[in-house]
C-alpha cells in the first residue's frame, strides 16, 4: 500500500443516521398482534365432575411438528401409563392427531379434578 497512515485515518467512515418509519407506541391497538383468533386459556379452577368418563383434548405448541410419528406415539403411550400408575386415573381410549390428543379418561373421584 503506498498511502501514508494519516491518509487512511482521514478516510475512516462516519456513521450516518438512517431515518426509519416508527410503529407502535402508547396508543390503542399498538403492539404485537395475536397470530390466531383463539382466545387466551382461562386460568380458573375447573368445575367438579361426577364419577364418569370425560373427553379431554390437549393441544401442543406450534413448534411441535407432528405427534403422529412412532417416536412421539411411544413417548405419549409411556407417559399415559406412568401417569395412570402414579395418579390413579385411567385412560380408557386415546387418539393422537397431528397437533393434539383426544383422550377419554376416568378418575376414581372428583378430588383430582382441579389439576396441579
């Protein structure tokens, strides 16, 4: 390089401002919008149920690709068997779909209906 060091120092780039449009702010309707029209999950105590079978549906997060693979199916089945042994409830039937699971379950009494 034939330029003296002081010439290179004078050629140093200066950062310039880049005007960008502004979104958001403290106004009605501002902020990130929901990705789906589903309402938030209510965090309330479930009502007591009588001793009978219940239909339970559980959805998984959108990051979970597919529950209908052999690997996921085996993991779900092991989890159901382990949960039944520990908690005393019984999974009568279950159906694994792509992003949710349908179960028909029975509990010995209503004391476990409120969840953890």
